[in-house]
C-alpha cells in the first residue's frame, strides 16, 4: 500500500493585475529575467495562490479511498488529514515579511537573491543545508521564503503596476497550470507497510546454580532488584507506560524445547544388523547368568516329568520377570485410560469453553489385596520418590475394633503399570505397622512390624536377603512401630554410608537406627515421651479429673513429621492431642510442646509454600491451621461426620486442604469458605484408614480396612493461580478479618513463605 500526499491537480486560475514569472538557474535562459513594476503597484504573494491550490487538492483527495486486505477482510486504510496546531513563532528564515517589501530597483532584488543563494551554498552540508526542525517546516509550508530556500531561488514574485495589459492575466493562468509538484513548496509523504521494529527486549533466562551462567543471572537479578526495589530506585527518572509490571518466572518443567517428530526413511546394512544381534546375544548370555537360567538349569528341567516341570519353571527368576512384563501388557488393555490420567496425559485443557468447578474425585482403579486368606487393613502407603508409578502398601492392624484381628502381615510393592498383581511381596509373621521409601536411596524400603522390629530391604532383588534388621539387644522395644521416617545424614558425619532412620513406637519412644556394614541395625533411644503435667500452651481445654494411677505411664505415639527446612527437627504427635517438637541433636528433650487438639492428634502436614504454616487433624473432628510462633490456631475447619484420620495440604493449590475421615474424603478451599467443604466423596462402605498423595499431587491413594487401595484423580479443580503464595496469604487474611488481634499478630510475623515464593515438597 502506498500513497502520495500533496499532489495538486492542474487547473486554471485567473489573477487580475498580477503576473507570475518562472525562472531557471540557466543564465542564458530568457525566463530568468524579472520584470519589476511601479513602486506604487499592489503586491500579491505566492502564499495566497498556493492556498487556493491546496484547497482544490484536498477536495480531490477526499474522493479517493485506499483499502487493504488483512486476514481475508477488506479494511479502509485511507490516511486522514493531518491537522497540526502549533503556537510557536515561525523560524526567522521563514518569515513572510522578509519578502513583502522588495525594492523596485534591480539592485535590491539582486542583493536579496545573492544573499539567499549564499545561504544555501554555505549551509549545504546535509539535506537542504538548513538546520530546521519539523515544526519549523510545517509552519513554513506555503511561505515564499521556504520556497526560495527549497528550490534555490528559481521562483521570483515581483509586482507590476495596475496599468499593465489585461492579457497578462492569461499568461499567469498558463504558468500556474504548468507548475509540477517538484516546483511547488510541498512535502511528499509516502506511507508503506514496514516490518515490526523491536526497540527493547529482556529475555527470561534459566541457568544452573553455582555455574558461570547462573552467577551472571543472579547478578542481573540483583541489579534489577537494586534499580526497582532497592536504593537504586531513588534516582532521577520519568514515568512511562509498559506492559509488564512485575517479573514473571517460569519453572524448569515448562522451559523446554519443542519436540518435533518426522517420518523418514532409514537404510540398514547387513553389517549393522549383524552387530546388533551380536550385542543382543551378549546381553542374553549375561541375563541368563544373572538369573541362573543357564544350560545346566535347562537341562535339569528337561529331565523332569511334565508334572514337575511347571513348578520348577515357576521358581525361576527369569520366569518371574517374563510373567511381570506380560501382566503389565495385559493390564494396559483394561486400565489404559486410567494410566494415562495418572500420568497427566488426559488433563483438562485451559482453553476449554465451559468447565464446572465441582472439586470432585475421578476413580481410576482399585488395588485389591494380594493375599485374601485373612482380612488385613491398609496401615500405611508410601510412593517411591524417584518413580511415581511405584508404591508400597503395608497390610496389618489399623483398628482393634475389627471382628477378627490378623496375626500376620504383608508388604506389597505395586506398580501403576500393573494394578492387578504386585511387583514385590513380602510375608511376615506379625502385622505390619508402617512402611517408608528412602528419599535419598530410592531402592531402599524401611518396614516397621508390630513386634517392634524394623527392617530395611533392597527392592532391586525380589528374593534377596535383608539389608539390615533391628536387633533385640540394641532396640529392646516390643511395641508396634507406627511411623518411620528417613532423616538426612549431616555432611560432617561420614561414618555411615546410608542415611539413618527414625522410628516411633506405640509406647512413645523414638529410636534412631544407623545402617552399618553389618546385617543388624545399630539403634539407640532418641526421645522418650512423658505425659503432660499442668496446662500446656495451645488451645484452651478442660482438664480431666486427676487419676492416681494411669493405665499407661507414657503417651501413645501416633505420627512423626519432619521439618521441611531444618533437617534435625522433627515433630511427634500423641494421643493426648499434644505436639512435641524435638531435635536429633538433643536426646530426651522437648524444644516445644503445644496442645493442638482435645483428643488425639492423628496427622500433621506443612504447606508446600510456607515452612511456618502447617495443619493438624485429630479426633475432636477438627482440622486446625497453625503458624509457627503463634500459639493460637489461625483457622479451624470442623467436620460433621466424625474424627479425621488424615489431612494434608494440596500439592497443586495453595488454598486447598484434603481431609479424610472414616466414611468420606473432603476437599476444603479456604479461599472460598471455611464453613463447609467444597465437596464430599464416598468411596465404599469399608472405613477409610489413611491416604497419600502421588509425587506430582494430581492423584491420591486411599486405603481402607478391607485392604483395598483406591487410586483417584482430582477432577473439576480450579486452575492453579500463578502466584500461589500471594493467593494463600490473601485467603488467610480474609479468613481472619473478624479477629483483629490475631490478624495483627499474623502481620507482625511478616513474610512467612519460602525464599522467592518458591515451592518445597513437604517431607
């Protein structure tokens, strides 16, 4: 698209008693002669003549329109008239009165012409040779002086006496009609489409920390903070509009390159195929040696009868591996869609036009108990920290209200690829109380039994020996082990290769086990809980009547939780409703004691967006949200169905809390309301026992007393906010709007999130 502005149509014009003579630079040309009239003649400037021509040109331009096709649609892109109102005085070189009075004699005219020509020659270094702004040019459009300077004094406008012949009027009309756009003092403007010119762009860079690129990025961030929120912002500056008001950060998960796939032909020679099969033969031979499937074993099986061959083959490790692979393939036919949903392959699109936020659960599949000879309850669930498809389930005794209590226990390691049969299973002569994968060595699994024994197994071998087991001489406890946690070994302590274990027994004793180069664990007492005397800090409660002799000298330990940042801090929950804050650096000492519930406190979980914000649930039918340093609960969520067995913060939404009671699973959103849950889900008639989030937080595993494990995905959830910490802080302040004293105390804490408002998975 192009447009030329300023073209004047040719038309005739009659000017009475006026004459315009056009001259050229050629000295030999006769047109360069200028006729001067009488001194008393009437003067008429060229500005008035051009003004008439401009009006005619604008009228003609108004009849034309310019159209352009954008995305298949015709759009009117006709340039609009430019109206500029300037209050500035004209440039001294462009004043009209410089030419309004010119002497009658030729010497005055020659001096004027020579002065103008010398001005042009003296200042012809760039462009027109005159340093003027665009405003000066716009103001001077149509003036005689500008015409002289732009055209090298090729046009002169003398005047004549009134007694000149009227035939000169026709000559004037002919001369005006012969003028072209290059001879008139107009500015030609050409409008064309151009590419987008980028003036400034600040890229978002993600780099590894403790590297040269990472240090450069951190230095740039410090400079930016200094100039925006630091002392550097107090400087001379001007306000300007911009699109981005704050720095938006991306996680490494979404900062990936696009993967493109294409179909291409490939040539494979015989030599490449030969080398490939040679490698397979070597791998097959090593595979047979590893699983004792050599020629001698095959020869021994071939000598057996048909009735004896099948039991012999079923005992081979290679047969177990082959069966596991075939079962995974068959299970994919039935649970293929559920497996995709678990892997977040069928998530809700953010661009969907209609969605209902109903905070519901989508049942994917049910993992039924492997051994059905005795009914065993699900006591504990643990997901592998390096592979979210693998989870370990402990089967044993959860509640003593069952009609028949099991005397044995089982630990099964399931894979989402095959929810029908376990990948590993271990039988025990006693019920199993707890199980926990190591977050530091993902192949190790710690198991706590009801006879007080703690075992560590390596899951890479299905039939291998134990890594270590507790010894009665070093760990004389005989009460059930209800909770197990792996703790990170200090960097200064390199005496042991594997990180130690903390186990909590039902008698209130906490034991620390070290794994050494021995088949036995080395354990010693870390803490021994005592019953609370007096009135502890926390919620107000009515003291029970005094009893001369307690049935148990010590409180019953129910759960153990680690601090997300301080590796030596852990919390012990008891049936008295108290929270004991302990440290691995101090034995048999409490750092803090808080009364959190009237009944037993069953679970505790830190917020993934704050190391100071945590929640507890107990048998008083309440979920309470606490702030570290404030001994009064910030928010209390009450249930109408029964005590809470388990509760935790959502791993995907900062304001959503999941609570599990005997019959239902509840989803709370404190950003919307704290009076009732957003949804209540019923799974089956059997009582619920415990639950555990998957590693990504989009799915949850729920166990019950029948031994079933329900794998469910969260459906109908609102899209997570980009600034999760800000949303959490606003929701808590909104919930405390009616409690001014507590709100002031909370604001005195200040910022209570992780550095840079980050996310840390609770341990």
